[in-house]
C-alpha cells in the first residue's frame, strides 16, 4: 500500500511541476524584474542595518575582553594590597615576577605625590606621573583619600591597545594607587588567533557574510584616512571626494555599479564613550547580484526548482501524514495480525480514531477474541481427547495406552541404570456380587474407590492403571527386590479386608495380585504383563485374597490349562463326556424317586477328569453352553428310557450355569430338547444357584417363571451359602430347596446347625417347597433329618454318583434302600 502511494505521489509531483511551469511562463514573467529590484533593495537594507549595529558588536567584544582580563587584574591588586597593608618593602624584581605570574605588561605603585615607588619596569622607578600632563594628574589626585579600596577604575585605549586598572589603597599615614596594565594585543594573541583589530572586524565580517551571500566585500575607513580595515585586508585609504564625504555625513544613499558589482556607502558614529576608536567611520559594501540578474530561462528554471522544492515538501508532509495516519496504523494492524498468527491473543490492537482503520482494528480484535475462544475450546477438547485416549474415564487412572508408554520409559531407565522394577497385576475377588446385587452404578463407585486405595498404598512413584473391568496393573520403578515389595503389598491386601459399604450394605471385596520383576521375569512389557497375569491367576486358584510372585513353573500350569481348554473344545465332538447319576431318596418311604445328573469327562489318555477341574474352564471359555445343552439332552433321553423300563416316578435334575441362563434362546432350547426326547416337563428339574439370580434378578426370575409354566420343576441349590438367600427365596417361585452339605455335616453335634436346618425346613414347608438335604453320609444324620420332616436326602450314605448301568442295577435290585 505504501509503495503504491509513493508512486502516485511522484506522478502527482511531475504533473504539478509541468502545470506550475506553464503558469510561471504565462503569468509571472512580466513581474520578474520588479521582484528582482525589490529583492536587491531588501538585501542592501539588511546589510546596512547589520553594519550600523557595529557599535553594539564592538561593545560586546570589549565587554568580553574586560571580563576575561578582570580576574587577573583583581588578583594582582589583591596580592599587592596585602603586601602594602603589612608595610612590606618590595623590590622591582618581585614586581616583575608578579607581572609575569599574572601575564600583565605593567605594574605600578604610585604615592600621593605621583611618584612610582615600586614597578615591574626598573627604568620607570622614581618617575613622577604628574609630569605627563595636567589631565592625568587631576585624574590620579581624584582617587586619593577615597578610603580603603573605595574606588577603582578601568580604562582602555584602543590606540595603544593597553587596558589599565587603577585602585586606591590608603594605609595609616600613607596613600597609594596601584596601577595594573594589560597589553590587549598580547592578551588577544594568547587567547585569540588574530590581532585585536583583526579579531574585532572579523566578527563583523563573519556576522554579515553568513547572512548575506550576495555581499562579497566590506571595507571600513576611519576619518583620518590612516586606519582602515577590510574584508580583503587590503589596508587601502578612503580616497573619495569631499562631495561624497559630505553626502555620507548627511546620511544620503550612495550606490554605484561597476564591473558587474554594486557599491553602496554608509556612515555611522560610535556613540558609546567607552571606546577610543575613531568616532566616525565610513562603510563600503560590495554586492554581486549576477545570480539574480540571470536570463528569464534561469529565473524560470529557478522558479521551477522552487516549485519542485515546495512539492517535495508537500510530498514529505503528505507522506508523513500518510505514514502517521495510514501506514503506522496499517503496521499496527499488521503486527496485530502477526501476533494472532503466532497465537499471542493477549495483544490488543489500539487505534485511537473514528475511521475505517479503527473499524478494521475493532473487527480484528473481535475476530481475535473468537479465535482465542475457539482455540481455548479446542485446547479443552484436545485435553479431553488426550484424557480419553490415555486415562480411564471411570477411575481417572492411566489406561492401557498410557501404561505402555510409562512402562517403556521405566524399562529403558532400568536397562540404562541396570536397575529393577516390579509389575503388579491385580484382580478384584467377588466383584460381580456388587454389580449383580445392587447394580453397576455402585460397582463403578467401588472401582473408583479401589483406584484411590491403590494409589494411596503404592505411593507417588508407581503408575497405577485400570486395564478394564475389575483388573488393575501397577509399575513400581527403582526397587531393590521382592523384600521391598512384600510390606507394601501385604498392607494393601490388609486394607481390602475391611468391608465396603455400598447402598447401606456391606460387601467383602478382596484382591488377588500377581507380581513380576524386571529383568528376572522378563525384559519386555508384554512378557512381564503376561507372567504377572499368570501369577495373579495362581493367587486366585490358591484361595484368592493373596499375592503370588511369578515362577517359571506357573507357565507349565498355564500350558496345562490351555491344553485342557483345547481338549475341552473337542470333547463334545469326540463324545468324551459321560453323565453319572446320584440317586435322591424319599426320606419317609426309603425309595429312589429321582436322580441328579452329573457330568464326567473321560479323557482318552488322561482318564477320568473330575468336574472341579474342567467346569471352571468351560464357564470361563463359555463352552459350558454346548456342554450344558449336551448334558440336558442326554439326561432327558435317559429319563425317557427309564420311564419306558417302568420307572415312572423318576425325576431327573440337571444343574444350570449362569452363562446358560443368560442365553436369549435358553427357554426355546429347553422346549426343543423336551420335544426331541419326548419326556414330560414334570419329570425334569433344573437346579440353579444363588449367583444365577444375583446376576440379573428380573431377567432370571422371568426365565424361571417361563420354565415353570412349561411344568418344569425349579430347585434352588446350595441354599445358605450366599448372603441374600432368604431375600431371594421370598421373591422367587421355586419347587425344591436343597440344603447345602455344610449344614448337614455337623447336624448331629452342633445345636446351632440343628436349629438352622429345622428353621429352613419349617420355612420351606410353610411356602409349600420340597426340601432336599445334600451330603448325607451317616445314619445319624439321616435319622435326625427324618425327625425334622425333611422330604428327600442325597449323599454317599446311599450312593455316590453312578454310571447309567450301575444306576439301573441299583434301581432294579432295591425298591427300598432305607
């Protein structure tokens, strides 16, 4: 913008010059001569006024010299006065030394009779000054008797160039006058580069010549035709006629023209009495006006130059104005935009005006605030995204991505410093009870509190991460070994022993921890995490609520588990499962009225594998769904075969897993199996445990009601082992309640156990529920349960689980077994 403005201004200057030249050529040419004459007169008048002020210049110069020399004179006078006051005699040599010391030409001490008694010039000693003239005698006598230094006088003689000072001093009985003289020429020579007169007139010439470039010569003449001073230092005499001199005395104007130069003559008088110069002076001023008298073309060119100069000044003023009010403001706006581009939004563009640029600045400021606001929003969103990307949204702990970064850094540092670090893999025990009992909201609350607890006990140096669900992992760098970790872990496990109060209920949630150490248990995060996970499962398998350090043999167990999982996937296809049946006995008749179907796995190489080894793996891998369906189908088919053999009162019970009942088509699957096998629904009983109900009570209750509508019996197994069995019992519609073996074991010896069993039987009967006691192993237990009116019993007293053939033999051989 500034470059364009300069180009436009240059073009305007050119066209303006052309226009001005035309105007000068047509309208100004006729007036040039008059202007030149007026200008000459003004120049001459100024020069005359300057020269006529010569007396003022002389007075100022003399004052300057007097002031500079006065301090020397006063110093000499003071020193002499001190000596005379003490009436000390002085020699001429002492006077001479004083004169040289103060750079003066003469020193005289004069008595009342006018005789020089002390002097710096020995040849003047005893000389009487009164003999020089009556005027001087009169002047000196006027100084005597005036008191102690009451009068002092300084006189100057321009002719002699001597500056004199006279001071009176009158001690007791004696009168003296001290005279000190300074040779102005010598003084000027020491203090100025020229002689006195040259110095004086050079001041005049310089002052006039500096102001008037047309003045090329100045000559000053005295009236005695002897003394003359010239700008050219010619020293010529004023040789004009008496007629000229007469005209000058009358102050008439005299100007002549000769050889292209103008000569003007003036006269003036020196009015100040301080000067001894010639009183009347004649001035000759010489001018060269050839420049002003050039041709019209030169005048025209001069005028053009002046106009161009004026346009340049206009250009300068305009550019300054444009720079101040446009360019500078544009620069302010530009700098503001640069600051915005750099992201510095605190800079405010200030333009104090009411024009378009101030509006632009205001709009930019508004835009900047919007950009700042949007960037702040983006920053917040970026932080939110970063937090979502690297932190768990529930607990606020680092997530797996951030964990990978942290452990990589910790491993690099440990490797560099040859140090150690520990990795803890933690899983909550019994956490599902919280979600299943009081809902996920309280489960989430529990996870938050667990995160805080882990950070509290593991300290600030540890990185605690939630991997997902109820699994946590922590990295502890810079540890010495396992002994350093044990107190920390034990304190943390101990803190979990306290109950968690959620929704006014107590929950006992513990933690199982697996631990690996770098570099002993692995050198990469993947291996350390995998081995810690293996150690954690070992802690869970050992009863939970504990910790376990990784050992290489744990991998062997994991491989065995993996091998079992792989074999388990093919067991159904290979028909490796067998269903055993444990009889249920009617307690009052002693007859077998039913059987519980129990699965067994006959491995082709490992032999019989008990359910306690493969059922947890089947549930973990969800293989329990096809396995459970296989057991249900085979149990129904076998019961149908028994019914065809004449055992019409047989009811076969099949255990259900929580994973099975969670299948959306479970009821339809049961209907399909009943239809395929042809068994009546009343001959089938499905056994459930409390954890099935706790998972999702409403869903489980709805499924059980649909099964009961089909005519299938529902049995609640392991009653008494859970925390809320009575609560569910009053809400569920069940047909059979099975008392857990733990209550039967000590029933003949423990009064409390007896009371509990009796209360359960009475309560169930009041609700029209059949009671089955599990784990009956002695006749004393059987007799006691019979006395308590228990309906059915099941246990090793009568039979262990049997294969089909042995079960059929038992059913055929004994109609009544007790």
